[in-house]
C-alpha cells in the first residue's frame, strides 16, 4: 500500500527505511530459514511478547476472567455503544469495550489475562456478536489502533 | 528526562517570565532507579505548568491511546477547549477503564519495574563484557547505545549501522537520527522481549560486529 509523502517523511524517512529493511529481512529469513527477526526497534510493553508466545485461545482467556455487561450511549448517532465489565473473582478489573456500528457489524473485546509478567492484553475483533471465530485471529491491543477500520 | 532540579529551574523560568511549561512525562511509572522527576514537584506548576501522562508505557496500553494531563486550571480549560474541536476524545469505556486502573490498581506499574531492571542490567552487562559500553538508564525501557567502535572504524552512520546489524544478525534497533539531530550516532534498543531473548539478541549483535 502506498504511503503518503508526509508519512514517509516522519523521522526524516529513517523510520520508513528501517521498516522496509525489517520487512525485507523477514521475507529473506523465511525463504532461507535464517534466524528470526528480533525487533527491538518497537515500543511494546513486555506483556505483548508473552501473548504471542502463549497463543492461547480466546475462549480460554475469556473463561478465566468472566464477563459482565453494561450499557452506555455515545454521542455518535451511528453507533450503539456497550461495554463489558471484566470480572475476576467477582471484582471488576477493567471494562471490556465493544461497539456495533449500524453500517458494518464489528465487535471488539479487550481480553485480560494474568501472566507471569503481569497482565496480557488482547483485542479480539468479531464480525458479529454470535460469530464463533474472531475475524483477525486475535491481536494484541498494541498491534493496531482500535476502530482503525480493520473490521 | 533530566532530573528534578532541572525541572525546578525550568519551571522557575516559566514563572518568572510568565511562560507555559508543558512537560511530557510518559515514563513516570517506570523509574528503574530512584524517583521519577515530575513537573508537579516543581514550585509554580499550579500557575504556569502542565504535565502530560500516558497509560501506554507503564500500563501496557499502547494501542488504546489513553493519557491525561494535570496542570494549571486555565491550561486544562484551554486543553479541553482545543480537544473539543480537533477530536472526539477516546471512547468513554476506555477512559473509564483507565480511570478504574488508576484508582484501584495504582500499584500495578510497579510490577514492570523489576522486569525492565533485570533486562537492562543483563543486556548492559553482556554488551559491556564484549566491549560495547553502554550507560545504564535510570528510567524507561530503552537502552541508548553509542555507535560501537567497529561501526565507527568503518565510517558507518547510525542508520547504516542499524541496517548492517539487521542484515548480519537479524536484530532490529532504531537509528537515533530518526529522532532528530541529537540522536545522530546513537542506536536505541527497546527492552520489549523476555530477558533470554534479549541476551540472544545482544550476542548476535556482538557476533555481527566481530565479523
């Protein structure tokens, strides 16, 4: 996908060139079975790597924390907004947001799980509330911007 | 990041000359040694100061774009007015989640500090033992690494060095020049992987420099 000149100019183009070099390394390493990329140029909290390594299923994570629900209205008229409340041993931890647009169903659930290093955060996107599978395969919340049009 | 005395002096200048002092303090929760400096400790901030905080770093909520500001009442009012016309703010549920985190789990970022401290210490030690001396940061999750002697000898810039190290070792570092002129001839390593993986990365970096 082409990027704008303005975006490419961020960091005097250094970051764009660095990203391109990383992508080239990934492709080359996968073809030639080279050592996997260790990307230490990103800004990610430690829980993310744990989430990827564990690769646990959403259903397991959801069952660990349990959910409650609430309802709230947003000012945007095209969205009916709800949130879930994360519960752990009947104590609220964080509210789990999801939203349903009228034009295109999209539900995002923030999943929290305890790990050895703290909490693991993941945002799962479902095409509908009844969908048994999330549409993205599960991503950490840091991997994309919520409401960025992934759905 | 500086220290508290620097902030005190800057805030003093602001007070004396009626200048707004805005301080971005996203790593306040990640003081690995000592106490994090804060503008809110500096005399005069209630009149001319404003400090910005983030839940991206110490709370591992980077994707949620949550943060807040504390400062002089007129500055907060102006910020509120400005944001009202340039965006719709973050979703209310995420804001409430952030508020709940701050109110009920204030101790939570403290769990991250020993993790980052161990990562910092072990990587710095490994690199130093192999000849790449790096200052140990007292805050945040990054190592700022001066260009190694092997790169200087080859006349590489920070960007060239990062590219060569990536090609030879598969370890990606950030060229400091991307952050501006002050970052030239520096590389940044984010300590965002488990410590064994970081040590592996450090070994691969040093092997690559020895080639």
